[in-house]
């Protein structure tokens, strides 16, 4: 049996950075952090299996920095002890991350609209012409992964914390501060393009009546009961969270102003709550 170990000589350093007023203090809800890490790890492992199947890659969290909100990661791999070309191993990690960034850039570029593709002078590169007739050159393999939607669910997790005026950007950076730095970003304004099968989903702002079932006070998420069943919610209102927690403590139904995400069948999948109003009048004794 050939032994193996995790190669970490001159590892690829990756930063997953979130920027916005809700993370300016260097903190972020645990649920959002877990989603983001699972999203990146999932995307990395799937792409690595495609572009470098001969090695078992691995991601390690090294630190969380207070700079907006940064998660620092190291990319290495399990490889046979006899492997001596560590530079090649690091290059393989760069190809994986570059491919993930290419898919992000393609989603930002096409914005869920029809696009045209032409082959450039290099057989390994294609030119994608979006609806605004703007060109973007990417490797053929990156376009294939984009078309296959292989990592759409993972990118959705990375983008899930984004919300206008709260967390406005998720930026992926590799080898920060070095001449060969690579980076790509998802803006809150482009969040909808990173939902799986986004064309099949619809987001509408409306009022709903129901009751709160559960609340995680750290992440301000939980379950909200509607007539047709329970849905997951996240509180995204302007009012202090203490007022929201007080509304949650009330018994009985409430009316919530929210942004609801509907699937292709018109069924609500999740809601972002903007405000809460009790339907039961307070009695003054």
C-alpha cells in the first residue's frame, strides 16, 4: 500500500471575504459561516475531481480575521510520499480556484440571459458574448462546468449571506498580496443569478400571516408556520433585533412584511422578514 500525507509546502492561501455593515465588526452569524464554508469546500472538491482527478485535494481553515469578515483557507492535497514536485501540486490548486472563479465570472457576465459562444484562436479558450454583446474569454473546461451547473448549489451557499445594504459583497481571493493574485466577487445586486435554476424561482415582496415556531437568536433564523405548512425565515429588518425577539415572544398569529421566494409551482420556499406586526390587540389593565 502506498502511504500518503497532506502536502502543505508553500500552500495556496485563499481568502473568503464578506463586506458590508453587518460584518464590519468582524462578526458573522454561525449559520452563514457554515453555509459559506460548505459552499466553497463543495465547489472546490467537485472542480478538483474534474481538473485534477489523480490527487485528493483538501481545504483547511487556518484563521478568521477581523477585516470585514475574512475566512483564511489553505489548499493542499493528499499525495504519495514519493512526490517531489510540490510546485506542481500548488499549481493544481490554483487551477481549481481559477475554475471556480471562472464560473462565478460567467454567472456575473451572463446574468441568467441567453448568450453566444465562439472559439478563439486558442483551442482551449472560448469567447462568451452576453446579451449586452460584451465578450468574456474563459477556458473551455470552465464553460462546460458552468453549463453543467455542477457547482451551482455550492455557489448559492457562498452567496446566501448577501443582502442589500447589509452584506454587499462576497469576494474570493487566492494568494492575496502576491503578483499572481486571483480574485472574483459576487455582489448583493447579483445574488439572484447564483440561485440554482434561478429562472424557475420568483421573489416577491408581500405580507403573510402566520405564527413563529422557532428562533435562533444568534442568526435570527427559524421556522414560520403558514396555512400550507412551515417555511424557513431569516429576519432582515431595519429595527433592532431585540424588538424582533419581543415580537417572537408574543403568542398567536402575526403579520410579517417579507420577501418570499417561490418555486416553479408557486410554493413559498423561504422568506426574509422585513417587519412584524401583532394581530392581537394589547389589553390595558
